[in-house]
C-alpha cells in the first residue's frame, strides 16, 4: 500500500532511522519503521521515537552496527546507538506462554505479518518503509486510523490476558488520539478490569503518569472509573466518587 499524502519529517532522529533501515536493506534484510511511529506519521503527528523491525536476527543486528546494547536480546530487541540518538531494532517475532502476564516464555523469529499479529492494537500494528513510502498493513490498522477507532488485534480478551497493562494503554491511547473504542474492545475492557491486580505498581504508575500529562487527563480519569479500573488500582480514589468536596 502506498500513501500519497504521507509527509515524512526532516529531523535528525528520523534521518537516522532511515539510515539504519537503508543499512539493513543493503545487507539484504527487510527493515521497516514499526508501531506507534508509523501510526503518528499517518496521523500527521511528530513521533517521539522511531522503532525498527527487521528479519535480521539479534546477532546479525549486533554484527552490522558498531554500537549496540542488548536491551532485550532474548526477546529480539537490540538498542542501536547512531549519532546522538538511540533506536530499538527488533527482529520480527512470535510470542507465546505469558506465564507472568507480561513477558513471553517462548519467542521465535518470523516474518512481518506474524509479527504484526502478535501486537496489541491494530493502529500499532503497521509497518512503513520510509525509503519507498510503502505501508504494510496486515491487521487493517489504516482502516481503524481513518475510522478513529482503538481496536485490539485478534481476540481482545487474549490480548489483555497476555499483558493486563494493555487495559490502561487502551484508555491512554484512545483519549490521547481523541478516538473511540471498537465495541468489542470496550466490552473486553469492562470485563477484564480485575486483571489489573496482576500488574506491578511501578508499571501502573508509569502508565498513569503518561496519562496525566495529556490534555485529556480528565476524560481518562472518568473512563478509569466507569470501566472499573479505579476500583482495582486506586480504590481510595474510587471511593471518593459522589462525595462532596469543599469549595
């Protein structure tokens, strides 16, 4: 798929990402921008970071680039230092066995399509080759961007059970983008609220801090209450609903 209206930024960080992709492609590998940066570029927003996805294995990534950090090598993620910037370069992978409701116990290298299918939301499952402008959409993410909808990839309940922090991410993403929930996604959020009890306080705090820093923080707070999330993560705040406050 080609995007005729895609305006790519002219920043040092973006140019660095393109250079890494070009280097991988010259070595004979597929390499794309992945996830949230593609979503933001298609929405005309400025991405904060540029993550790359490739069919090169972690060992090959380390051999191709001179400065790397094995950030999460067992999960296929290598941090590449390029100029003044850092980029996560991840090998296309499948995941299974989320015994701790966060990290997979089994990872296998795969292709771009299978990698997209294991991601969280359709609008985060897109790939872009910035050297050609080609968009790779295996999960109908461009459709949901146009419809302004947040939708889980595949079975919503399964996606949440893999990592319940995705409950909070759904709220943050929906309100940050001023989107709506897909009805199936919304029902899954309501039904799975109790799974937040399995998420560590540190991860919840980080997600809430990102939520509170956005202009839609008030709407996010209302939705956390309406979905039953506050009862689990901030019960003391939930109990204040309806209690008159002094002027």
